[in-house]
C-alpha cells in the first residue's frame, strides 16, 4: 500500500481552498468584493480635502522693526491662517456643480472669535490652471472657481486678530460625498492600528472555527 505524504505547502493550499469554499469563506469573499466596489466608486468621484496652517504673523511681544497696516489700520497683533482645498479624487469638479449661495456653497467657516481682518486668494499656493475668486457671505468666505481638476488646489490666506482653531471647509456639490480635513499622523496611526487589530481578530476567529471543524 502506497503512502502519499502531504507536504506543508500542499496542506496549506488544501486548508485555504477549504476555507474559500466554506460558508464563512464565501461571506468573506463577498464582503471584500463589496468593500472594494464601494472604494472604487468613491475614488472615481471628486474627493475634496483641505488642510489648515496657522501661525503668529506679528506679535506686540516682539521687538518688531516693521508695522502691519490693513486698510489704513495698524495692527500690533495678527495671526495668519492658510486654508488649502484640493481635489484628491480622479474626476474634475466643475464650479457650476457647486451649490449656489444661500443654499450650501463650498466655503470656509471662520470662527467668530478669530475676528477676521482680511482674506485673500493665495495665488502662489493656488494651482495656475484654476480660476478662483472669493466672496464674504455672512461671515464665511465663499470659494468660487471654474474647474478643480484632480490634484489642483485653491489656497486662501486669512489674517485675524485672535488665535483660533476651527477653520474648516464645508459645502456640497454634485458628485462630492464629503469634504474632509486631511488626516493627521495620529489619525493615520489609529487607522493602521485598527486595521491590524481587525486582521488579528479575523485570524483568531478563523483559527477557532478551524479547530472546531467548521472550516
């Protein structure tokens, strides 16, 4: 009688095949396909992300050799916040698809406690292919543009008297599901840890199912 020895590699593939054709495996494959489909649908749309950078522009605590005048008024203390909005998707966004003023236009929310003094389109940081303009409406800064192609960005520089967090971009447009802040290093780390934890839990569950003879 001939004895056929199963190599570790063959045993592994047998286990893998058994898992794939099991009910758990079919569910896992179907769920993965759904996630991939949703992801593909999402990245094929305009994805608007923004970032904010703030710092002290001039401080009365320093021995300044210069003065800052805005509309004929001198300021001893000013803060500068730069808001950069970028299309990180794979499709362009037309300005005509953005909700109009009075509804939900794309705009920068300026915290009232910031006491905004001045704002301007930061042309050196704005993509040259973008024709953009700004308009103040009810304390917010409305951003209008012709087209925002993938990878293009619009930058706005804001001067304000008080330090303040909470500058954000919001609004709605056809095909845009969300306008979100760029992920910080801590948020990225949290996502990575969560994914690794999910993989560990899934592996543990599959191992238990295998021992119970369900796989």
